[in-house]
């Protein structure tokens, strides 16, 4: 199922669909079988953000991820516009800690992953080490 989410986002990027509202409303219609039944049986208003949906969906249907898939997920991770930085940091660090130490990105790459995941107004507050 995790591949389904990545494939969906890849298609959205290829098609140039950037509006999160549109993306969130299209995704459920790509589900088939049990995941579709699960989604359409949710109480209206019980999922209030993409992050909440993604967590609930992956908790229910997520596959075991390969180490490389975890690094890719970290690379594609984005902070939601209404998400608090501390909540995003928890998500980022939780995912990072699931990656085997032997294949974790080096600090410089990890910093780039983190900065690119933040909205522009937030990036200016990130402390960078002096090179």
C-alpha cells in the first residue's frame, strides 16, 4: 500500500496537480477493495489532514518498508501547512530512526532533506552549521 501512495503522488506531480485539497479528494477514489471500504466507512470529519490520513492509512494497510524505501520516504517527506514544527520534527525523527544506521544519509544530506521538507517561511529559522 505504501507503494500505492508513492505512485499516486508521482502521478499527481507528473500531471502538475499541486493543490493539496484536490490531491486529498482524489486519493480515496484510487483505493480498491478493503482500503476503499475502510476509507468510505470513516466517520465524516474524523480525518482532518493529509498527515492524519496517511498515518491512519499506513497503520492499517502499510507494508513493511525496505531500508531504501524509508530513505526515499524521508526524501519526499513534507511538512503540512497547518502542522506544527514540533509535530513535523517528531514525524521526521521517527522516520529517520527507522532507517538502518548503515544506510542513513550523512548529516549534510539529512539537513537538505529536512530543509526541503519545510515551508519557505519556516526555513529561515533553521540553524545551519558553518562550513
